[in-house]
C-alpha cells in the first residue's frame, strides 16, 4: 500500500509513524522547515519539504502514480479541501481522508465526499 500524508505536524507525524510501522510505502510532506527537518531525520527520503497545495510538490510526493490513500492533515481546512480535490479530480486517488480543524467546516467536507 502506498500512502501520502500531507502535513507533518502532530497528527500527520503520528499517522506517518503508524503507517510506516505497518510496512506501507510512505511519503510525508511538510511546509514548515523545522518540522520537515525532524521528519527527514526520522523518515529520510520519504519526507519532502514543500507546500502541499502546489502541483509540483504533489507530483514529487508521488500523486501521479497515484497512491492508494492521500491524507490531508494540515492545520488549515481550506488547504485540506484543495489537496483532497486535486488528489481525486486531477490524479485519480481512490481514497482521500482529511483532518477537519474547525467542526463548522465538516458539512463542506461531507458535501465534497472527503
């Protein structure tokens, strides 16, 4: 199984550890330089520094393949929606999961099938 996690903070980082522990192929993307450096020490080449809403970053992460699952775990609901829409509509990712930071946005995620 190939999993791409976009956002390597507490939620994304812990999820990445769990996924890696189950033997799945993993890529984790983080935009914050300090968090990325911690992830890179832990995951090596499986960590990518960049803005997950940028197409070239998504493609570096392997979305052209496409992965089996994309998890948008950033701290920004709008970014998570954009990431999931790009993953499904542009790259044909079969399963997208998003972190919903503000419960008032849950309905929007539900309407979009995220």
